C-alpha cells in the first residue's frame, strides 16, 4: 500500500488553484505507482487531513468489521469537526473565506458519496479494509500533541474517534473510488482532471437537487457565506476538440492547425488549457477564437508541462479574428 504525503496539504490558506494543483499531482503520482485511479487520497485528504492522527498507526487493531450501518450523507459531525479544527475559522480576518472553503470541500465530498449511492454502488469488505489501511498510513504523518488537542476539542476517546470518524470515512472512500472507476466508462478518452470536473459537477447537481433544504439549513446554522466565485479568463484559439473537452492555446495561429501536432502547437506558444465541453455553443469548431471564463485552473501533469486544465463557467466565440 503506497504512502500518501499530506504535508503539503496541511496549510489550506493558499488559493484554490494551489489546492486543486495538489489534487492532480497526487492523482498522477498514485497512477504511476499503482494503475488504479485512486484520486480520493488527494481530494479528500485536503478535507480530512486534520482528522487523521498518529493514533491510526498505534491504535489500529486489524479488527475491520463491516460497518453496522451505512454512513449518512451530509453528516454534520464532520462539518463541525472541519470548522472547529481550522484556526483560520477563529481568525476574524479570514473566517468567512475559511468557512466557505471548508464547506465547499465538505459538499463536494458528500455529493460524490451521495451520487455513488444513487447508482447502487456498494463496496466490498475488502475494499473498505483497504481504505482503512490507507488511512492508517496517512496517520503516520501526525503527532501525538496534535492528536491530543483534537481529541480534547471533540471530547472523545481514540477508540470513539475511530468508530465515529475513521470507519465511516473508509466506507466513503471505497464507494467514491468505485464511482470514479465506473464513470471512466462514460467519459472515455478524457484527461483525469477533466474527468474529476465532469463527475464532480454531476455529483453536486445531484446533491443540490435532492438535499437542497438540508444544505441550506447547514449554511444557516454554521453561518456559511455564499460568496461569489473568483472568475478568470483565457482567450485563444481552439486547436483540439474531443467528445468531452476542448483545448485552447493563447496566441496560436489558426493556420498551424492540421500542419502541426497539438503538442507542437502548445510548445510553440508555451501554453494550452483543456476545458470541459459543457454548455458551449453548438457551432464551436477548430480554429475558433474564444474567450473562456473559469474559476479553477490546474497545473499540468508535470512541473514543466505547458498544458493545464480548468473548469468552465462560460465561454463565447469571438468574431474579430
């Protein structure tokens, strides 16, 4: 079982771009070591890092029974824990941003879990056990002082923490992993970060459709600000279109399309961004000059990569090219 280095994820004060970049980097590292797409240690460790202590290493007994009941969706105790253990929430100058960030991650994780359940996905005991073992490995990076502080804050024993928090997480990790493996069949030939955006969007839509009242109640109870997304813009030429994504390269020359490979075009101009093919004009074609609005962008698969990935808020085809 490969280890997960979560040290770079402990400081969540950085931008969403940095967080999402770490998601993809961890995803690719795990793909290289073991060819099963277990991205959840990247995405969800952002949320759960602070709740996995060294006690998982010292207290793990190997007794891995099936959970007596299936974990619930929108489990409030997790949201309360994420907020209570984040010092930024106590900082008046950063409180709103920190709470919104935590809540957004909480909703994303819970939506993926709910969406997987809606598809009838059920993990095997072996799959649950594997997630529990992996959580134990993550816990090695924690320390006793931090653990003691967290347990005191929650007013629970180590054993209670395992039962109430860690075992439900192992179940959720297992079912989300199965969801993404299944969704790869629907979104074939898609870059992994784009797959995450597509499945994540479907999952959030599902959760908001079925649990909007519960989400609203949690927002009100914990005074979570709605806030506006920070929108960025990219203008360039569409140099590739696939079934579920399209590639935009700034300053590209339309005449290069068909003469140069996609990689050569990207290298020539030093940039390129893949976007999900969602809510775009039906007339979109190669060579179009476009402007794409997005809120989250990711670094390439390698540090020296000139291709990135981003979600999509809106786009338009420009006429002045």
